[in-house]
């Protein structure tokens, strides 16, 4: 899977706001070139929620273990929630910090090197082994974000 295929897949889901920070938009330079996905059917960037998925193209401070500084390397990150996280890793998210493994391995579902403890999974350069899983996990992350949005909207309408 290419970055463009992933971005197109997620952006095609109903109500998704896709942010691609770049020069001149007020975003931090570090985020330029990365992509952030929110469920925001009104098209307004949420201020009280995190994206449900991201595609990152470089190392961030404290998040170098995936070695995204290699040529043509990117990582797709998605919120999985507890059940899917356990299904993929065999551990609860709170135990993610103790999970052994190579965070730079390509085409492998891993606990996110930084946000695994809160239920995030990641894949460096998704390929044939993980394409179906990535699509499934992205769809699930979208569904979770959409449900949260709808619950908040419903509670505010009361």
C-alpha cells in the first residue's frame, strides 16, 4: 500500500476531515508532509479530540524506533481500542511498553511505539501481509471516532 492509497481510502470515508500540514498554514514545521484524519462531518478541525489515524513520514522527538528517516519509509497509525489491540498484540494496551519487537519492521502490525499504551497500533510501510488488516483497522478507528462524535453531539443536544 502506498501513502496515497491509504490517504485516499480514509479520506473517502463519510465525514472524514483530512489535514495535510504544510508551509504557510500555521502548523508546526515538524508536521509538514504528514497526514491526520478526524471524524468531522462539519469540516471543522476538532479542538477536543485527537485524530483517529495518522500517516507520518519522519521521526518525531521520542519516537525514533520505527526509523522513519530511511528513504521511502512511512508509518500508518490508528486507534484500535482495547479489544483489537489485544487481538493483534496479545497484550492489553497498558502493557504495550513491555512488548518486545522491532518497531521498524515493515509490513507488520505493531503496538505504536509511543501511543501503544493507549490502544494505538501502527504499520511501517504496509504491504501484502498487512493491507487487509490496515484497511480493517482504519475502518474500525473511523467507526470508533464517528461513534464518539455522535455521542457527544447527542449529549450536547440535550
